[in-house]
C-alpha cells in the first residue's frame, strides 16, 4: 500500500475553547478523519481552521451531546490544511471531552 493511502498519525486535543482553541498539527497536513467525545449535555459546533484560531474555517462539525463518540473519515486525501490544523469550539471548553484527528 502506498504511503499516501495510510493514515500516518493521530493527534489528540482535550477541551479546545472558543477563545484560544488548540493546535492539533503544527505543520501542513491533510485531515483524514476525526472523532469527538462530547462532555456536556449541550450540542456544540467545532471549527477546524487553517493555521491559527483566526485562520480560515475549512470545516465545521456539529456534535450532538446525547451521543457518545462521533466522527467520520474523509474520502481521498481528506481536507488540506496549508499551514497547521487548529481546532476551536463554539463555547467554553467544558463541552468537549476530547478530539482525535487522523492526518498525514
């Protein structure tokens, strides 16, 4: 199997908030999949940004708090982040227990 077809690494972020967020990957990468564990009883939107907390939002994921672990994988090479992969919640950090991203 060619290297381009392998999910090369996983990154983990606990409780990214709306103000600072969290850097998942500190270099250019392709997001291949993501899994989120909600913590609170309220739904939350999670923003995946290019480069920093103020970077362009390349994907928004709506997380249903009544479900346990939620996520998906992307077809092909996934979503390209040209400088870094940054994640940010739409509210305080207590609504997200963890985020695991798969990238290459």
